[in-house]
């Protein structure tokens, strides 16, 4: 079945998915705030318009599940503070599943699997980075500075390797876009990047032409992403989201 036909089939069953929650589930019928952070091409704002393939998919899923949702952009640290404080009627798009997150949030079934990360090197450090044939060798070099977006996870495997790295580390509380721009300006030597993020950046910013992409054989595989809801949200909301996720075609990056 092609994508158009599959979506026609989906909308044919939307009335079934949009059935109201049971009478005793009063919280589930209240509007849900669904947060997202700036991370193109997943979700982002361009010329005042909210865009992104995952944002569009998230809106489809909540609509198909019959859940009244209000989508808002928030900084990633605020999102996790809201989960930690058990904010009622609160969900977010679309995160890795980690043990510390399971303690404060409910997870949907998987909605997307990332491609493996890649290594990006600054123009000034391209030769030094390219001289290392593996991620292990890169992380062990004390003369290299690794740039990290503070407050995010690169996945449990990479997080553990980074914690043990011999590099100097520069952490900044910025978006991934800003971090790659800092790399292009030679503020640090290299970083680990989502391939979708990098694909968007290099087609939208001419200064990215000087940044080197360096693939290594020991990079972990891509991780699954999930929709999350606060522990204060009734489990029935997750069940309705899961039903919609199973029915709708999976999202595809541009």
C-alpha cells in the first residue's frame, strides 16, 4: 500500500480511535500540553512557522487518538523539570528511553528509530579528527575538545563512553543547531551529531561546507524514540496513543 493510500485507510478508522475515554477517567478528557524542543528537522520554527516531520507526526497521533492537545515549544531542561514535578496533563515528543527517565515519565511504544550518530569535525581540526580511525581513539585523545549539548542524552552507550573519555569537554546549554554552528566557527574540535540534524544543517547553512563528517566503524546503532507523558497522566492516555501509533504510518525525515 502506498503512503497516500495508507493514510486514507488510517483516516477511515479515526472515529474509532477518537472514542472518548471511559466515564471514570476525568483527567484524560482534559487538554494535554505536548512540549517539543528546537531540533530541526524533527521540530523547529522557521519564519515564525512551527515545522518538522516529528511535530507533524505527533499532531497526527494525538488527533487520531482523540486527545485534545496543545503543542508548545519549551527548552529541554524545562521539559524534564516538568516531568520531574509530575506536571498534570503533560506529554512531550520524542525522546530516548533511559532508566532515569522511566522513573519520572510514561513511555509510548516506539515511534521512530534514529540512524547512528556521526562525528563532525571543525574546519581547523579536521585533519586531527580524521587521523583517528575509531570512536574509541577519538574519545581517548586528551588533545581534542569534545563539544556536548548540555542537558541531553546521546543514548546510554554513548553517554557512558563520553563519561569515561579522555578528551577535554565543552558543554553548552544551546540547541543542536547552535552547537554545530559553534563547531563551524572552530570553538571546539569535534562533536557527535544526529545524522538527521546534520543533514538539515548542511542544506540550510552555507558555512557548513567546511565542517568534516567523519564516520567510524564502532559508532553504536541508532536508538528508538518514544512519546512521553507525565506520571500524573492516566495510563489510558498512553493506551490511546499506542493504538494510534500502531495504526498510523511511521514518520519519515525529509
